[in-house]
């Protein structure tokens, strides 16, 4: 009996990868084996990048809160410690936005904490 190869599915699988490799430089865009490796590596980088993005934003928020807290005579750690003990449940994203765009509101929070 002849060997059965599902060429329809194989071609669809390859087309999917080649479509993802569109716009790549050199043989990465039109040679199957090179494209497959390039797309796999790109997906790995994008996965890692999504994790790093969260880390970087948290670091940015901390820097902004620290700058705002120091203007009001506290360090970041003192500010966050007193904020948690004063039951201020604003997250770092909101606090950083207040410190940067609404310094008067951030000052009010600092005064309440002190």
C-alpha cells in the first residue's frame, strides 16, 4: 500500500510560518528551514519581552514615586511603608501617575501619611 502523506496539512503549516516570516531580511523570509528557526526565535523574544515589559514599567513607577516622595521629604521605602500602614490602597501605577501629573494630589497623600 502506498504511503499516505497529508500534504494539505503540511503545506498549511508551512504557509502559516512563512506568513509570520513576511518582512524578514534575506533568506529568513523565503527559505522554509531558515524561516522556521527565525520565527521560533522571534516568538521566544516576544514572549520574553512581554514579561520584561511588566518589570520595566514597575521600575519606572517606583522611580516616579520615589522622586515625588523625596520632594515631599521622604524616601520611597518610608512612603510605601507609611502608605500601607495608613491603609492607602492605591497601586504603584496610580501613585506614579499622581506624582508625575498631579503633584498637589500626591502632596496631599504625603501629608496624610505623615
